[in-house]
């Protein structure tokens, strides 16, 4: 099938196809519509004869056969070239001429067929070839280049179990440079591949500072785009898509931050959820307090072509009369409200009932409008979490309904739909959102589990800081958790501050339950002096400003002392220490009182002390080494 651009065959003649539609021709007849079915180029299809420049005609077709003469004044043959596998475009490449092993056997010394050496030290050299019977692959780092000789450590190459290099470099190998471990100016490349996993693509790579290419593809055109689950298309990390006219003027642009502008200023979309259409005549911005978009109309003309006859009639109004508007307004305790005031726990503070009134407004006249079916949606983050249906009223249909606000605390807004008598077609829709009242400005956002101070989120009702050495399903936490009902211990929700070590609570401050516990050592110091409370060893240690141990209070259970161990009697021992020597001690237990002094205190040859036991008496150990008992 062919199509003529005009009845006089002026313009072009091309292959065509039917669209399935009927059009009227110049003679006023309905005929089948046909359109051009042609694409130019090596991978194109169809045929075409057209005037490609003024006075010059072009024929493009798949093949041509001439039975007699073929007269050509000038022939230009376009030859298609191809490579097998992939093509790398980088800072260096070449073909290996010779390979020798260094005298100490630690390096391969490689020369190239090229006259100019393009490789430098710390380049990553890659070879990937297939000769029909043998596949060669190595990806190594060059240690140095001296006098046009490439030095590569043998340790860079893969080896088998016996220590032999699997794929050593050989003369004739084509090698390509991909990145450099030191020089940032040599860490980029273009990689074109047609047969890797059946997904042809062009990759633009940056920051290639190692042999690991993970995350190095910054731009891809083709198949299997990063994060696309096998999808084909265009991918760009921190990139921009920009279009200009022939003068360089920007007509559309998609910026790296997600903002975009189209139609030479006709539309703009910003990252902060604001934007405009029609060159700014229609604009919008996100109001975080109201949780709604605020739209602004400039000097525009609005027209509708899909309104029902009734709506058109209401908008038009009778001759000399105003149009009719049906609108829902919200009230609490008889006072009209624009939002639902709440405390920081998202509970309404002006009462638990919201009244929705339906009004018919025409000019200055405003009157209640009855409705037989209402649906209330409780919405959270734009998704309905529950609904209530108001219908089947006894007697006259109401002009208002009462909506319970304690239905659920998980919603952030209420949407009300009023229906016609059919119960199918909506008359109008009204919505209202929760906002916090009577709280500091910096607490705005608490009900969304975060509080914004300046440009950073600084606080939330619940907080955990630390690390998880387990999994998301079975976490093993070490860190600090704090907040309201932030942790469950023995089946009870607890509030406060808790320290965890691999899920074990080692510290807790719980003001609601009056529990304050700490597991481990406690150290307090001032002016260099320090006291340590050691719960594990049941002791209190005292240090002087020079960090010398000078005193100890020990609490024993009777299993590690002399006389008390006979009866498993708990006791307390006090020590005075100097130069790591116990100078004096005092042991108190339910059955004894023991005081002792080291001989060095008084310069004697013997120590001294006394033992007081109610059931025995008093035993005195004198400085001269004698002992007396009084009972």
C-alpha cells in the first residue's frame, strides 16, 4: 500500500497502513484513513520517496534489482562494522606484544604493539577474550610503568589450587583500562555491551577506584537498569535531563532533586510539593498544618465539557439569579471550625463530636439542604482506614450529621460524602484534618512520630539509637531505647530510658513504675578522686588523686572468709590501703567484730588486733606477739 501526500504527488510517496478509521476526502467522500508506515535508517522498515532538501529527492528501500544498466554519477557506500562482545572506551588500551617474567618471578613485564604507551601506574587492566577453544579473562592492577614496560604483580592474577596462574597474560591479548586506584582523572569509562545477560546497554561509569564495579554505573541506556527488576529504559544517578531549542534556550528539564519544568515554562513541579500549570496561572503548595494542598487560581477562564445537565443548570442559574452551590461545613460545640484541634496524642480537645452541615448557597442566601445518604471516611496518610454509613433515616432527611471523633485515633482527617436520593451520585464532598492545638510550635509533627526543629528531625515519642546485630525479623539490639511504652519487659509495656546489651536490659529509669536499676560498675569522681561501685564483686573501691587504691568496702556472703565461712554468715569488710599494702581492716558479721592493724603502721615486728565474739569473748593480739582472751 502507498500513500500520496497530495493528489498531485507533490511532497512524498511512501509505504502506508490503514488506521481503521474513516476520513472525508477532498471530493466529500468517506474513505479509509491511511498513514505513513516508514522508519529510516539501518534498522528501519518500509519505503519512501521524498524531497529531503530543496530540489533533491531520496529513495530508501530494502533492496533494488536492475536488469539492464545501472548508471550512477557518484556512489557512496555506507559500511556497517561490528565487534563481538563488548566495547570499552577509557583512558588506555592496547594489544600485548611480549610478556616476560621478572628475574625474581614476582612480576609480569608486558610491552604493547602500540608506539605510544597509554597505561600508567595503578591503572586497572582488563582482558576478556574468547578464541573459540579458550577463554581468557583477567582484571589486575598495574604496579608501575617504566620505559614503556608495564609491571603487574603475579599475585594480581587468579591461581588454581596448586598455585599456578589460570589466565596469564599472553601476546595478542587485547587489554583495556578501567579506572585507577589513585588518580581520579582516570576513573571513568564508557562500556557498551550487547550480550551480557541478554540485555544490551550503554554504561557511563565514574569513580572506578577498585576492581569492584558495584555502584560505579552512574548512567545506563538500555536493558536491566539498576533497581528496575530487569526493566529497560534510561537510568541516571544524580543526573539531569535537559532539552533546549536551537538557540540554547531551555524548554524542558528534569533536575537531580526530582523537580521538573516542561513546556517552556508552562508547568513546573518542585520537590517541596509545590508547582504550577498554565505558566503559573494555576499554582499549588502543600500546607503541612492542614495536610492539604492549597491551590491558587490567577486570572483564568475555566470551562467544563463533561458536566451533567443539572450541574450545568446550577452553575448557570436562572436569568438574573446567582448560581447554586452545595457545600459541607464543619462545627464543634456550635462553632464553625476549619480543622480538628487535638493534643499531642491526636485526641480531640474540643469534644468528641464533629457536626457536618450541608448547605445550599445561592448569592447571599444560605439554607440547609437535606440528604438521605452520607458516608464518612476516616483517613490516614491519604488511605481510608474505616467508614461509617448514615442512611435509612426515619422522617425527613437530615441537613446535618454528627460524627464521633473517638471512633479511632489512627486517622488524621475526616472526609464526608453527601449523595443524591439515588444513593449513587455524589452531591458534594467535604474534608477536615486534625491539627495540634495549644502546644509549642517546635512540637508540630509529634503525631506523625517526629518533631522538626529547624531543618532536622530531633525528637520523637519513641527513639532507639544503637545497632542491630540480628535481622529485621529477629533483632539483637545493643543501644539506648527511650520514650512512651517503648519496651515490653515480662509482658508489661514500660516507659522511660533503657540500655540494652544484646537484648538484655542493663540500665533502666522508669518514673511511671518507680524503678531505677543499673547492672554493672558505677564510677563517680571529683578533683581526681574516684569511687567505684562494683555490683558484680559486691564492693566499693576508693582511689586517691594519683589513682592509687586507698580503701575498700566488701560485702561477702560467708563463703570466702575465715571464721564466717564455717557458718555461711554474710559479713562486711573495710580496708585501709597504702602502697598496695593493707594497713588496717575491720570485719563485721552477726557473730563477730574483727579489727586488725599491719605491723608497718607502728613500726613493730608483729601486727595487732582484736576479735570480739559474744559467745566466746574478747581476743586481743598485742604488738609484742602475745595473745590474751577475756571471756
